[in-house]
C-alpha cells in the first residue's frame, strides 16, 4: 500500500472554552476522495482551517507529503500542494473569471524578467502552456463562455466554480473543498459533481469534501467521516455511514 | 546642499551656545539683579520668522541697554516663549508667564486673535504687556490698563491706502480680499468704510481662511468682477500666493496691500508677479534706519518692522522701570508716564488708551524684488 | 451672491478638474498601497512633499526651456517618488509585516511627522517659491478664458491614471496587484509573491504622489514642509468616498472632490468648505463605509 499524502493525528482545537475539534484523525491517500459531513457547528470548517494553517491546533500533528505542517503558515502549506476553498467565497471580484484563474496559474511560470523583456522562445513556450492550462480548466468547468465577466458579478453557483478552478490552477496535490455545492440546486450540484470527478481523474487529486448535498458525497467519495460536536462519530463507505444508527440520529434524522 | 550645510552649522552653533549660555546664566543668576522680559510669539511653525524677529529686536535693545549700564545697574534679560500662534496655546503660555514672578513685563503675541486671548490673563496677573505687531485698533480700546502698544494700528494704513486709491489715483472700482481673522476683518473693514466714504465702490469682498494656499475660487470671481484695483488685508505669504496665482490666471490689475506684507519673503515667494505691488506704512525715521542697519549687519538680512517695534518696546520697558521702579506695577505706571521717549520708532508717546501715537505715512512699491519708497 | 455666468462656471469646472486630477493621483496611490497592505500609509503626503522639495532643489540644474523642463520634472518626480516609496516600504513597513496593523499605522504617522521635521530642517519651514520655465498662458474655451496650465495638469493626471489602468489591466504584474488588493490573504494562498507586489504598489503609488507633488507645486507656485497634510486629507477623503480597494472609484471621487471643493468655496463659503468636506468624510465612514461608489470595505482604515 502507498503512503498517505496527508495524515492527521489527535487534532484538537479550543476556542475560549469551546472544544471545536476533539481528537480528529485522517489518512488521505493519493487520489482518494474523502467526505466530511456532520450537522452545523460540528467542527468541519475548523478542521479545514487547521489543515490549511488558518488556525493553529491546540494539540495534534498534521503531516503533508512528508512535511510537518502543524505550525506552518497558510501560504507555505499552499505551496506544498495542499490548497483549500472557502465556505464563504473569496474571489478577486474585480478581476474577470479568466484573470482569476490566470493569476493563480502565473506563479508557476518558469520565466525570468529577461525572458519577458526579450520575449524569448522559452517565454513564448511557457506562456502558451499557461494559456492552454487555463483554457482547459475554463472549458471543463463550463465557464469559458463567461471568461471575460468580472467574477464579482456572477451568480453564486458560477462563483463557486471559479473558486474551485482557481484553486486547481495552482496544481495542488490535495484540495480541501468547504461546501462547494452550497446554495446550488440539484442539477447544478450534479454538474459540479461531474466537474469534480473529471478534475480528480485528470490531475490525480486527493480531495477532502465537506458537503451537505449527500448525493454529491455518495457519488464522489470512497470514504466518509461523520463529525458531531467536534469528534468523529463514524467513518466508512458512504453506504455504511448512511445506515449507521448514530448518524441517523445525530445528523440525518435531523436533516431529513 | 548649501542650505544643508548652513543648517548643520547652525545646529552646532546652537549647541555651543546652549553650553556657553548655561554658564553665563549660572553666573548671572548667582550675582545679579535682573529685569526679566518675556518675548512671546510664534517660535515654531509657519510664522516662526516673526517670533524670531521679536526676539532679535528685543535682544539687540537689551544688549545696547546693558552695555550702557543697564537699568540702574540691573541687567535686562530676554526670555522667549512660543505661543505657536494659536489661541489655546497662547492662554497656557500667558498663564505661565504671568505666574512666573521673576518676569516683570511681557511683549508680543503676533496676531490680534492671540493678543485678545492673552489680554485678560495679563490683567489677572497684573503683568504689563506691550503689543508689538497685532494691529486691530480695538485692542487698546478695551480699557485694559495693563496692555500697551508700540506698533501702529491697521486703520491708519488702510485709510491712507483708501485715500490714495480713490482720491489720488482715481481708481474707484475696487476688489478686496481679506484674511478671515481679527486682523484681516478689522483692517478690511476700515479700508472698505473709507473707500465708500470717498465715493468708491467695492466690487468684490472675498474672505479667505488662514493657511490658504489655493486661491482659485476667489481669483475666478476677481477675473469677472471688473475691478480697477485690488486691496489685500493679508500677510506676506497669502498675499504673495494670491497675486502669483491671479497673475498666472491672466488677471491684470493694480495691487495694493496692508503693511503686513512687508517682508523679504513677499518678493521671494511672489517673484515676478508681485512687481509693482504698493503698500503704506508708518514713516521710518533715522533711529529706525539705525536699528535696521545694525540688524542687517548682524543677520545679513532685511529686518521686518517687528524687529524695530520689539526694540522700541524693550527701550520703553527699560525706561519705565527706571521711572516707575523695577516691579510689575512700577513698569506699568512708568509706561503710562512716557512722553516723547527717544526710541527706535522715533519719539514715543502713548495716547490715553496706551496706544503709541503715529502721524506720518509713506508708500512702498515692490521693484526688482525689493520694497522701495514710492510717491504717487 | 454673484451671478453665475458660463465663463465663470467653465473656469470653475476646469480649475476643479485640475486640482481634482491631483487629488485623484494622490488617492489612487494611497488606495493602491492600502489595497495590498491593508494599512493606511499616513506618510503618503510626505512622499509628495519630499519629491516637490527635491525637484525644487534640482530645478537650477535643469535649465531647459519650456515644455521640455516640465516633461523632465515630471519624469524626475515619478522616479524620485518611486525611490522614496520603495525605501519607505523596505525600512518602515516590511519589518512590521507580521506585527499588528496598529504598529504599522503608528509608525506611518510617526514617519509623517519625522519627514515634516526633516524637510523643515533641511529647507526651512517657510514657503519656497516653485516656478517652472514653462508658462503656457491662457486658453480660450468658447466664452471663457482659462489658464492652459490647469488643462495640462488635468490631462497629465488623466494620462498617468490611464497608463496605470492599462498596466493594472493588461499586465500579469498589474493583475497580481489587483488580485492582492482584492484579497491579500487569498492572493498569497494562490502563490502570488505578495511581498514583491507590495513593493511594486509602493513604487507605483509613491511615484504618483511624487507627480502630484510637483503638479501642485507648479500650480500654486509654492512648496512647504507641511504641504503633505492637505494632500493626504484630500486623498484619504477621495479614497474613502470612492470605496476603499476601488481604484477607479478613488480616481473618480478625487476628480469630483476637486470640482465640489471649488464650487463650495465659490458659492457657499471658503470658510465652510473644508468643514463640509470633512463632514462628508465622516458621514461616509459612518453611514456607508464601503464608499459611495464602492463595495464592502475590507478593513477599517
Ligand atoms: N474563530 C472562531 N472563534 C470561536 N469559535 C469558533 C471559531 N470558528 C468556529 N468556532 C466554533 O467552533 C464550532 C465549530 O464550528 P465550524 O465552523 O467548524 O462548524 P461546521 O461544522 O463547519 O459548521 P457549518 O456546517 O455550519 O459550516 C462552532 O461552535 C463555532 O461557533
Ligand atoms: Mg463550516
């Protein structure tokens, strides 16, 4: 068996007396898609905030691709290839859809100032490659038609997709998606599932997917972790989890 | 670069001066009887040159008097205070001066506004104040027996200029700009009243705020006011900028201004544009010229009139201490008794309001970057 | 009240647009720096003042005639502004990047005061005349005669602003600056080198402050050590009204502010114009913190 890309051990987070996360554990393997579900306030977003360096753990250890990232800064973690999206969308709203994606893909350009100034062959090759990557993402996400609109004025569902492909443009190894289908209707959520499935296959991504749309979770995830009040209550395949009595009581019973 | 170097030099000199000064101060304090005079004014900020000239004038007079044996053996000592040309700060400083019993008289506060703020405090502390620049005539009409003034009031110059414009030059359509302070408003009012008495018309009456650097809106009005002449109740900086900006905007007219513009800075800041500007001031006799020459020699620059007024105020206070005794009230009584005292401004007498009496005026015009005598 | 005629109104509008263009330059620089740094550069006005003084000192060495002197002065001001901006970023702001924002704000205020004292010490606290060899005279615009230099200032300001817009919209660096201005944290997550972006914003924003400084010096004919305060107040007001983070909004509100100010001084009272503008600023901060033209404010100034 290959080694886990992301391992989390005994992760705790306390906010002034509230234990938001208690003893969270995870092994995320390359190419694996893990769902993270649970009622409101269960601690899901806090886990993502901890993994992405936005919060410091009170206790525990997070390792990504062989690096201990328990205390690392967000940009360092992103550089290592662990990239997140936000439950509350954060786009560069004055930039167009295309520019949002280009800006995220640009730091990987292998060119120097001299290349830019002299328009060297390398410059042209790199820029061409960069355009193609962006084109491919826009095409696959169905955003090509609106690539020149300012991101800030788009409908909610489109903004979600822009945020995801912008994250993909940084070529992460693992992506943490915090409720990517929130606010979408059934058919939009299905289209998003199609796209995520494509992206996961295309880039060999690992995904952690927080989602309230259970059909999205059931379709994409090999494994699902259920949290309640900061702790993992169950984990297993989607079928196992959805039939578990404690889950039905703590989560599905409430949601249904 | 030159400026930088001379500043550094000044700094070194100042440091040396402080060291030496401490020493002398220690000796004098141990040995002698002093008459300490406070010189108050803007020692920092935009108007700091005025405060500096207050101190220089007073210091020059004190040195002269002390060299001639002082006041009955007592040495005149000048101590400077910074009121920052701000009415709130003035109140604080005046209180500090008033409650320092080693100080027997005070002179200064640059503007009429600051003098008004300070006057009641001097009265409450029983300390004589000699005004040496503020020119609102009403200052000495308040019945405050502790306040004297050796400098002239602004009604005199404003009225002389109004007579010149309307009666001698036949310029009857006149625009006015005035600084919106006690000084500007009152001098402007005397000017306007006299113009109207003489049968002239005020075609524009435009106030502006202190520290204005942009006169655009007023200049646009001036361009369309059809004025034959403009009169400014202004200080040199505002007047220079206003005229400069107006000329750059294509305004062609004849410019006249209050005596407060008399300063090297006026042609310096105004440049070409202020050539031909005319102002009226009290006539300056031989004594005035002698002090001015001493100043030029010492500081290598043209003195403002305030140097001379500070000089004369120091002479008056010294004489008052001689006649009335070296106490606060003695000096007040001595000042009241002064009659035709020979000072830097010529023979000094106070009227019943403790205002120095002036009778003669002369006109100046800016030519080749300098104020020169002018006759209509 | 004086009657309003067309020539007077044209004159007022042109004057308002000229000074408004200058406010726009200052506001844009301030907004640009605030956008990427999320800290108010309260010494921005002193960059403008220092450049004006440095150019004044250099003027005797530029004995060119007419327009070429103006052009050279402008280029020099842009470069000096950029250099000072880079130095300020490197020396004052970068070391405080990890510190709480309040530390950077206090340092900026301290820097502003220190630079004013420095200028007063080096050059003197009095007014210094600033005169270019170039006097373009007057322009006749229909029934109105207006100083051509005001048109030049307006056009120069617009050209600089348009040039920057082009850079911000068309180049990768420009897009990265806009991305950072829009959300610095996310920009960093996307791999953008925000340290470089902040330095670039300081260089560009301060270059514009420098240009504004010499334009104002030439317009009013004077340079003095406290001139930066007025510029900062107007630039800050324009930035807030335009909506913080909204660069185009900063420019538009700078222009409007210039016109509004001239009209207030002309038809209300010069005494009240500053107070009214200040009340407007407070009103916007309280009632519409995202600005009259703007979107949500990212953080309080
Ligand atoms: N920055 C914070 N400061 C204090 N408490 C916090 C903070 N962030 C989260 N919490 C608390 O931690 C708990 C878990 O919140 P979290 O946002 O992780 O839940 P969630 O599972 O993502 O919920 P939802 O489904 O509503 O997004 C909640 O009680 C929340 O109030
Ligand atoms: Mg959440």
